[in-house]
C-alpha cells in the first residue's frame, strides 16, 4: 500500500501565510474609520436637508456631499428618516444629554441652574445649526410626521420633563410667585420657539437673540420672594 504523500513544511507555512493574508484582506474597516465615515455621512445629511429640504433631499446627494459611494449611507441608515434620526442624535442629543446630566448644587437656585445650563446652550442654538433643525421639523413635519416624532422624543420631551421636575422645586423654594409654571411648563420655552420661527420664517431681517429672549422669560417667571 503506497504511503500518503507528505506536504513539505515550507509549503504548509506558505499556505498558512496566504490564508492569513486572505483573512486580513477580508477584515472590515477599523471601528475608528467606521465611526468617522458615519459621522461624515450625518454631517453631509444635515447640509443636504438644510440646503434642499427633507422632501427634495436624496441619499445619493448625501453620499456625494460626504464623498462616499452611493450605497455607503445605507450601511448605516436604512431610510432617509433613519438618517434624520442620526442627524438629531449626533447634532442635538449629545449636547442635550450633557445639559440634562448636570446636577443642581445644594444651595443653587433653580433659576441659577437654568441659567448655567439651558441659557448657555441657547446662546449657541443658531450658530451650531440646532435652530435650523427645529425649523426643518416645523416646515416639513406635516408631510413627514416621522420627523416630528423623532424630534419630540429626542429633544422636546426631555427638555419639557426637566422643567416639570424643576418647577415644583422652584415653587417650594419661593422662587416662583405662583404655580403657573407647574401647570404650564411650556411657558418657559415658548420664547425659544418664537425666536426659532422669527429668525428665518417670519422676519429674517430682524433676528431675535433667542438666549436673551429666554432669559427675559426666566426673569418674568422667577419673580418670587427668593429672587428679590
């Protein structure tokens, strides 16, 4: 019976090296590169949405702005609505999360806390494109209710919930003269939305400083004995 032919050790080593090369070539991009590509696509999507509006924007247009192949955005976002959710997550939710994670100091008034958190953030609302995203939701939300739902869930509700938690505390501390803010927490952020509407949709020739408008409302609402 003939003996099986043995493969030389050198050949085995060579074959293993070739398999290793094939495995190496088959590996996907590094996590850092993947994250960078995804972030670039989201930034391109924001530019596309603000330039053309949500209805007229295309995934292909986003890919072109991002400098990637037409199919690349679909690796991260299955639909245009999912891409908008990615914009909200990247451009808004991160900053909001930092605000909501802040804790009020033991002796810090509610008004001082709101000045230190919300007021500071509102000072950048136009410059960082956050107001523009809100306007996009207002303009296109009737045709695309998914945009409204995404924005409400990720941005509007968390801010409103924060006010609902803080208003009773402010009332107990004597910072609020009555319970209006407890009953109507929307009052505190109403000037923010007025400014967002005014600055590009109603009277763009006379823009309003949204942070200063919010500050004025803050002073009007928080006029209890503890503030005098």
